[in-house]
């Protein structure tokens, strides 16, 4: 992600308008949050690389939801 865009992403996230991917896996049971993105299109463009890295860890299953919401830490949560 471009570090120059972080101030804008922070504002959009604070307003609850940022796009996030919520990725839930089984075996291990973990929820990952990937974002924030100002545009859904940007999230969709960056998501395949994140999912590829996650698949390399061989989870039991992966469920992805794209959400417009406000998020903070933690970005990884036990299931």
C-alpha cells in the first residue's frame, strides 16, 4: 500500500467508509482483517496477493467478505 495514501485512508476509516476484507479461516480458526482501502476496486486489486500468502499456510477453509466499515487493531483475531 502506498504510504502517501495513509492519511486519506485513516480519514475514510474513521468515518466508517473504508473498505475492508474480513477473511475467516478454519484449522486454524482465525479472522484476518485486510485494509483499509478508500475504494472497493483497490481492495479487490490487492486482495489476491494477500489470499495467495494465506493459502500458502494451508488453512482448512477460507471465507472472504468485503465490508464497508470502521476497523482498528487487532487485525488478526483468534476464531
